[in-house]
C-alpha cells in the first residue's frame, strides 16, 4: 500500500481582539505625531519665507518706556503715624534696596530696622513702636521662634520676604489705629 504523507495543515494563530491603549501609550503616540507635524511645519515655514528680506529691529525705536522701572510713591499714606512710618519704610526698601548684616550698606541699601530709622526722622519712640508692630507681624506668620527683627532680616538671602513683612506690618498698625 502506498504510503502517503499528509502535509501538515497550516494553522493560523488565533488573533486576540485588540486591546485598548493605556493613557501613557496614547500620549506617547500623540507626542510623536505632533513632533512630526511641527517639524514639517518648520520646514514649510523656512521654505516659504526664505525669499523675504528682513531688517533687524532697533529696540530704541520700539521701547518707549524707561528700561529701569521707577516706583511711584504710595498713593495714599496711612493716616496713623506708626502705619505711615512702616509704609514709608516699605517704600524705601522697594526703591533704595534691601541689605543684610548692617543698618545701611555701602550702596545705600537698608535692612528692615535701617528703613525704620531712616524714615522715623530721629523720633526713637515712633521707631520703637513700629519695630514692635513689625516683630508682631513677623511672629504672626513665622511663630515665636523669631527673636528679633534683625535676626529675621539677616536670616533671609533676598529681600522679598522681609520687604513683604514691612508692608504687612503697616497694614497691621493701621488696623490697630497706631
């Protein structure tokens, strides 16, 4: 009897239903598609504008404001003396600069107490009352761990927070009627 061999029938693998892509996979594909589109747009822009001659712009013709901002004095000073002193000290810190380690540095910048002293005009009682309100405002935000205004001033590397605290102290003094 002749021997016949049957060739194996090709089996097709069972195809699994497509799985939904995760958010990360969809974001990756979208990012790749957007990158291709942006690159194509950049090339098209270069091709479409290659023939246009451009002249550099002189910023002197465009910028009409001073390059260094000038701060205006506060519009309406507080009516009470301690609040007004703190407001003037805040303005001095903004316009004259803030320093650490000294009442006044070589460039004329002042620390928090230096600003109070300069604006108090020699009235030590007014200066002391403003310093007490300033320390109270600091302790409201930073707790009783702050021992003195100079310690708080010198603990900062920039004047952003100390200047803001002088402004808050002015508002506190005004609220207290000082």
